[in-house]
């Protein structure tokens, strides 16, 4: 503020305020306007510091005008230039009172500048300051006397503040000192993270755990995710972590997309704490930045970096930075972060349900939860947004204050037409792809969400693998357990891109899906002319679960597939008895067609030899219940990798294989009525998986199977394998890892099974006649024999010598799955039926859920000590609510209450325990084995039929090699092994407890 030295203040208007200011100048004009204050103001503005200076006098009476008051409220730094005549200005004194009030209300910086005055004169109101106050006191009424007292207090407080002195030194030196102080303050200002931010504390906690700012190296933190996806957003999280750790750095700055030269100027400005340099070109800026980064520990945030070239002239390599510097980069592309050398990567997850409801409610209702009348609609919108904060914010803001009917209308519209603001943000990542990557994205969005990655790659061609990786890097898709997935709104964005190709005529679009595809194909009553559209197709997938589409009388006579580009044909419920004639020999060549799926085509009687499809890789005929025979010359399909006839209940035989089929990996004949396989099955040299599950007419294992040296999985579950139906030559299956014989009718299996050196999983569940299990191979990780020998109350005979191989070596932690069962652990897991079957060789038998025993004398030197085994025996609890068995007291040993799950899960059980070696602090957890099963027998069964499990025994065998090297000394001779029963969970209504 400026005022005149005259005691009579003339009226004038103050400078209008149109923006926020960094610095507010309070001064008296007659002392410093044309010298010190002018130099200070000019330098502040040259450094880009937004400074308010009122060059005109305020209106008569000295009241602070509204715009001036607003400038004071919005400023963060106040400079008070105390000079000889400062106290004569009522305007300056009123400003000073206001500044002190603001200082006491919020955190601001106030810097006093003593321009040729002594702070003690101001503090004690002596000299010119005493004279000025005496002047104001003349003829003062009571109201003015009260104001003078406020002036006195404000002057005293202002004088007590730290500041700068202007006496006999060069004024430019003082100005430089003030600029340095202000720049340090401004550079440490917290960044604005916005309002209604939900879940930010969780992100900060996770990031701070990942970061170690004390390490003597440059840290590069990469925060990535697609636009609009993430708990609080990439930029918001970057700003928040910046605010958290910026106090540890001398030089800090945040940078977003802008002109390169401008960014260089601003970056230098921040690094050098206000020292001002004019750079004339980008090359000059790059040289200066590299020089100064290497000598300053800095914290820099680069926001929204999608290409490395964006950093080329700012911080091309992390080697430019001094050690202990931190660079935070946000990006939509995690590959960019990897290329730059990010050593800490953080993917911003979507919001969970509770956070999503809160964020939506903050925007829609200005409160944390939905209003009661809008609750159901709110949850529907939250489900639609699927954790995407951008969508929740946009939907909430657009519905604020709207009527219930308007909410219902908006929700209906969202299900068919995406909100364009959200669509445009998500589309930024799509626009950054090349043409081929965009095509792969649209194919996945329309056809392959939820499919296996390698399956999709084979369909989409040789470049698909790289394209899919790029989509994952850009966060447009996710890959979990090799399955492709994408956020629902990203998928809808892809659909909208295709719709906009030709909004009025779906037939002219590059891809057709759902109702649009049906409408186009059924136009004109499905005449042959209308099916000419199919000639353009690369992919054709008709999902017809209710068999109501394209019935026999819908398809025109002479219907053909004539597309040269067709790669993938999937037609559920194909309604004709045979495929079009152009699939037969000497017909149009479909050399690009690799995948044919005609599942549940219940009228299909025969299929052609597919001579016109020389590159066929996968043929799926699942559920074709009228299919009687396969072509005789299937061996002509040289590229075939998978053939599935699962559920072809009239298929009686498999054709002879006259030539080698080296590419066939999977053959599924489950649910057929095949009685045997031809001897020529041995020509399937590359076969890895053979499925013969539920083949009711198959009474023995075809002997020729035993010559398939590449076979890894053999599934004969619930096929009627009789006594003697398992050949001893089964030991020649040298690659076999999984063998399913569940539901068989044999009483024993050949002893040669112990020669299967790679066998990991053996299923003998529900083999009711099984009386003996032979010696097990050392490679075995899971033997599931639950429900077998169910007519006996005792478990299957398990003498110790038959388990000897299970203790031979320590196994790695692995996951093993066979049929309905799953096991994860480092030992050999055995599940047996029966409730009274603890073998006599078990030393310690107690009914407790935590067992502690000791290692034998000199165990580490003894060849007789093989290892140890954990046994648990469980019996069902009938006709009682699972809740009755929870939290029982009085020392009663009840382990595992089963709560009925409200969701509709498959009947299943889950058993968990843990193993610890050692005592107290000198101990370590070694394993947390878990067994799970989805078998039908885990169910509520009040009638106790034979199909229900009546009790079972869990055994986990461990080699002594599992005990760590540091325990192998005499000191550990009498140390403990502890096994703790953890849990037995069941998603059905049947409860189990440990047998008493």
C-alpha cells in the first residue's frame, strides 16, 4: 500500500484486483515510492513473483477498500516497509492492523523492512512514530482512541518481527536478500491437491514405505495409471507426496506440460532459488540445467510424461542429478518410467466400494453418504463407475440438486452412451497408440475381454504379442493369470470409438457386436444377399446361449463363408447339420482361418475334413450332442494344436492317425462314449494333455497311451475304470505330472506308479473300492483320496515305508491343482477319507489345534531321521448351525466353524495350517500349507448319503532338508517344531471339527 506524507488524504480509487498475489507491499509513498520500494517491486515482478502495490491513495478517511482487503486476504507474504513517516498514514496503520489480524488467523509470512528507522523506536513509539501517534490523538473521540490503541499494538508486534535493515549499505544488497527469502518461501509452498480427495492417506503411506530419501543415490519414483483411474489420481498423489517430503530438500519444483523454453526457465528458476537467468535457446537451457542439477540436491515433479523426449531438454538422464535427489514422474505409460530408470513404481489402483461411495456422495450431496431416497440409484452409479474417480466426480457433480426422475433418466442414458467428458479423458491414451495397437485394443474391447492372452495373440497375428504388452504398459488393459481384462468404462470408450465410425449405419463400421451385429445380419430376413457382409469379416463370434438366434429356417439355402480374411469363427448353437460346402475339399481356401468354435451346435451331425482350412490350430466341438463321427483324415490338420469334443455324447470312436501330428497339444474327449483309442494314437508325438473324463464306456486305460512320452496331464476322472484297468506300463509316461483316476472302481493301482518321476498330483477321490495305496513317488506334492473307501470308518492303510519317498528332499513352494482340488505348500499333502486312521507311527497324538514337539537327538547327523509329518483328522458336524461352534470356551477343542456364505459359491472347503521351526526369537516360519476342494461332497447332507464326505485326514510330509542350515548344529538338538492348525473354512452349510 502506498500513502502520501500529507496529513490530509485526498480521494482516489485503488487498483482493481483481478488475480491472486504472492506478495503484498505496505509502504508510505513519500518516503520510498520512487526509490527503495520501486526497486523492490521491479525486482519482484522480474522474478515472476506476483506483487500487489497500490500506487494511488485510498479514499478519504483511510478505510481499506474491498478490493484491497481481498488482495490482503489472498496474499501469502507481506512486506512492511517501515520508514520515517509510515505512522503518519492512517491507511498504512489500518493495513498493519489487518496484516497482524491475518497473521494470527492463518499461516502467512510477514517480513518487516526497517528503512532508515530503529525498530526500538517503532516498538516504544518514540521519535517520528511517537510524534505521529500524538498527532492522530489530537481531538480524537472515543472510537478513534480505541483505533489508536490498535495501531500501537500492531506497531509493537510489527517491530518485534524478524526483518531486514536498510541503513548505509547498498539497497540492491538488501533487495537481493529479500528476494532470496521470498523465493525460498514460495518454493516451499504446498501444492494444491484439490477438494473432495478420498483415500490419499493410503497412497501416501504406501509410497513412503517404498521410498527411502536417505539413500545416497538418485531416487526416481514413477506413478502410473490411465487417465482418470486411481484412488486420488496420479497428479494429486504426486502433489501430495511432494508436500509431504519437500521440507527435506533445498531446491524443489513441480513441472507440467508447457513450452520447452518456458519449462527450462522455470526449472532453473526453482533450482537456483530465485537467481534469475535469461536463456535465449533450448540448447543453452539444457547445458545450464545439467550443470546446476549436478550440484544441488533437488526434488522435482514431472507431471504427465508420456514420451521420453518430453524430458530430453529438462532432465534427459537421472545421472544429471546430485545424489539424494528425488524425481517424481507421473505417466500413463509404465514403459516410459522403466526406460527412464524408475527404481520405485507405483500403480494407482481404483477406489474400493467404500471410497467410491464417499467420493460420489461428496460431489452429489456435499456429504459422505448418499441421501436415503437416492441410495439405490447412487449404488447403481457407483457400480457403473467401477472405482474410477473421474467418473464418480463427473457423475456426482452433474446430478447434484437434480430430481429423482432425472437421476433415473441419466442412469439409463449412461448404460448406452458414455459421458463425453470421461470418454475424452480416457481416449487420450488410445490416441497415443499407433494404428496396429489401436486395432488390437478395439478387438479386445469388442471380442476378447476375459480371454487367455496367448489365445488372443495367436488369433490377432504375429504383432499382437507386442501390441498387447503396449496396451498393458499404457494401462488400457490388465493381465492377471494370463487373462486379459480392462475397466468397464475403458471398454465402453472402445465401443464408442467404433460407433462414431458411422453412427447411422452399423454395417459400415469396422466391428459389429451384440444387438448391432444381430440387426445387421438379420436385415432383409437373412437372405443370401445380406450374408455377403460376412465376406468382410476377420473375426466372427456368434454367442447363442439360448439357441434362439439363427435357427435352421433363418439361414438361407446356399449359405457360405466366403471371407478370405476370416481368422476366427466362433458360432455357438450353429443350426445346420453340416458346415457350408465351401469348407470341403477343392473349395475356396481359408488359409487365414485358425480357430473354429462350434460349441453346442446340437444339430451338427458331421464336419468336413477342412482341407480348405490348412492352418487350422484349434477346433472346438463342445456339446455337439448329435455329432457321431470325426473325419477319417484328421491327421491332415498339420497345424492343429487343440481338438475338443467334450460332451459329444454320441461320439463312439476316435479315427486312426496315419501320419504324425506333432503340433497337437490338447485332446479333449471327455463326456463321449469312446470305449478305446486306436493304436495309432502314438502318432500324437507332441500331445501334452489327454482328457477322458466321464467317458462312461471306458473301462480301462488304453495301453497305447503309455507310449505318449510327452503327456503331462491324463484325466480319467469318473470314467468307469475297473479292477485291472490301469496297466503297469503307465510308468512309461515319463513326462506325466498330473493323473486323475477319481471315481474309479478298482481296489488298487500298480506299484510301478512310484516310477513316475515327475508326477506332482494324483487324484484318487471317491474310489469306493480302493483298499491300498502303493509307495508314492518322491516328486508328489498332492495325493487327494478323500471320499475313497467310504464304506469303511478307517482311513486307507498308510504304512510309513510307503511314504518314505515323500521325505526324500525339500520341495519348493508350489501351487498344484488337479480336478476339483488345489494345494499350495512346501511339503507333500495327502488327503484321506475316514476318521479313525491316525497311523501307529505317529508319536504325539493330542486333540489340540497347536502341536509342539522336539527334534530328536543328533537329528542333523542321523540317516534314520527322514523328516516329520503333520496329521489332522476332521469329522462333520450334522444338523447344527455353524455359529454354534464359534468362540467356544472352557478349553474345548473345536477347530473350524463353517459359516454359510450368503453368496452362491460352489460347495468348497479350505484347510490352512502353519509350520514354525525353533523357539521364541530364534525361530522362523517355514510353511503355510493350504488345501482347497470344490468337490460336490462338501455339502449339507442330512441324510448321510454315500456321496457326502463323512470325515477325512490331512497329512503333510516334510523332509528334514526344510530345516535351515543355521539350525544344523548340536545347539539345536532339542529345539522345537511347532504346527498350528489355522482354519477350516467351508462355503457350504456343512461344518467340520477336529475329531475328539
